[in-house]
C-alpha cells in the first residue's frame, strides 16, 4: 500500500523559542483596550460647526 502521510517538509515547524506554557492554575485573560478619552470642548465645537455647515448646505440646496 502507499503511504498517505505527507512528507516531513510539508509539516509546519513549531517555533522552539515560542512562549512557554503557563504554570498550573494560571489563566489567560483577554485584555480590553483602554477606553477612549472624552472629547475636549474644542473637538465638540468643531463637530457642531461641521454639522451646522452641512445642515445649512442642505437647506440652501433645497430652497434653490
């Protein structure tokens, strides 16, 4: 019969310098990304100004 196993060069090699296993009793916990900082007053005013310009452009376009 033919040997159905793949040749050894097709098997991925494990990284010998990879991270060691965790000691018994330790768990890997997913870390959450830090919460984004709150918006500054300048950023809020800029957003309001952009929204006002877009609304004014829409109103002018409708009234034409």
